C-alpha cells in the first residue's frame, strides 16, 4: 500500500480538503460567449455542457480535473457527480 492510500484511510476528512476537486464540490460560475451567436452563457465548473438560450448551440466545459485519474475521485466528489463527469457521450 502506498503512503497516499494510507493517508486517505487514516483520515477520510482529507476528501474535504482535496484542492483538485474543490471547483466540483463547490461549483464556481463563469460566463462564456457563445461561439455561434455571441450570447453570454452561464456555465458552472461542475457542468459538462450547457445550451445557449438564444441559438441552442452546445457549449462544453473544459473539465480537466483529478476525477479523470485519481482513484479516490468517486468517494471525493460522490457517485452521481463522478458518473456525470466520467460518462462517455455518444454522438
């Protein structure tokens, strides 16, 4: 067992302090311009995508976080958010 595993097992409260998942557990809002029509679109850091309210263009979030690689991500962000961030979209 690596030292990181041992730390997580000894102190489950570490999940509350993980800096990599902070914007997922406590989402932050950003405003983006729709590349199709220029409308301002609100997107939270925990959103995978949103539709522009004016033209319907789908804007994807640039979520690149520890959820993609950390083996503790499921416990850290919760099952529902983990599934939302890791599910594969079929076009």
